[in-house]
C-alpha cells in the first residue's frame, strides 16, 4: 500500500465565529451547512439576546487547512450571516 499526499489531508481544529441576524431560527441552518459539508462540530456556543440585532455562534470543527477560507466564504454567502471569521 502506498501513501499519496493528495488522498490524505491533515485535519486542523478551527474555531469559527459567525455573526448573524434572524435569531434562534437560523441555528439549524448554520449547523446544517457545516454538517452538509461533512464537518463535525466539536463545540458549539450560541449567544442570542433579546433586543440585540445580531447573534453569534462560535464552533470548533476539524477540517483540512486549505478548506478554512472556502468554509468562511460559504458561510458569508448565507443571507442571514453578517460576518464569519476565525475565532
């Protein structure tokens, strides 16, 4: 059996912070996007406050290092997302 670097990627743990509008109704969509892309969420923290326009979600995921920016870009494309960045 031979090892090919193109078939195996080193997974890194990334903490992603996402700021969004729409409150609690948006949580399933945000977590669903991560699951749909095959990312396992290891930690999840959500801050939703009454009377505050934006809410936040911070999660830890394992992913190949070269997939970090594409994941952030994909989150930013969602209509409810105000910003997504490394935490």
